[in-house]
C-alpha cells in the first residue's frame, strides 16, 4: 500500500510568545533568538523527517522556522496556512485580555461575536480545517510522497480535529513550538474518507525525550 506522509510542525518562539501576547495573523513577527536556538537544539537532539517539499504559512515566524529546519528544500507559501486574525485583540497581553469582558465574550464557544477587524471563528475553522486534505490532494496529484507543513498552533488544531484519526477535541492536538504530528493516508482514504492517520510525533523521539 502506498502512503503519502505529511508532517505538521508548529513555528518556533517569537518575543511576543515569551511576553505572553495574543498574536495572530495581524502581527508578523520574526523568531526571537531563543526561538531560533530552541529549533537548532531540537534538530541536534531529535530527528526531523527528510522531505522534498515544505508548505508554509506566509507569516515570517513560520517561514523562518522552515528555513532552519529544512534549509534548501523547495518551499510553497500558502495564504490559507496563516493564523487566525484577532483584530482589536492583536498583540495585547493575555493578562490584560483576561480582564476584558469583550474578550471573554469572544472566548465563549457559543458566542457569535466577532471583534472589530478579526476573522470569525467559523471562517477560520473552515479555512484552516480544509487545508489538510488540500495539501494531501496536491501531494497525490504531484506524486510527492512525503512533505512537511510549517504553520501555527491554531491551524494544526483545526486540521487534526476535522480530518485526523484518532478523533480528538481540538485542544488535545496542542503541540510545542517546533514540534507537531506525522500523518499518513493512501489515495483511497483521501477519496473515500477524507481522513488521515496521525501515527507519530515530530520530531521523532520528542516525547521520549520529555520523560
């Protein structure tokens, strides 16, 4: 059986991550020095899959992560791999947002509130969640048997909650910076089920190294 394998990887740390800021697609920050160092350390300690193609978000933190983990590998930048847009909440400290009633209302999963300038929760879920099967479709049509995808935590959660086995709630697919999940499917799974099997973590051996 011929499997196509795709490795989803969350970008490395930015200064805003360390400061506890709420960062989406409206804030295009580079990796911080600690983020770069952490990625290089992961490469030294563990093994990232060898691939011939990398899909990446257009945001700088994702593109820089791809360059560090896969230097010289062909890269395709896709707009729909960007993080959610948070509008008026962009780049604010989470400690401040926790006191904001408007933010609390938006965090309510039953709320249909959309902050000024933000992407709606429904639009983001549809955009990001649909990308996993689109990437696999491209791989199947171009005979690309193995690829990586460097994107954002929220994008990975939506992709896997919608199209991955085993089935889990979105929050159960959270992953650390520079890490993620390996998925595989065959052409029949893609056509019939639109589901992929999450069979390992990225980088290989990462969870064992956390014991």
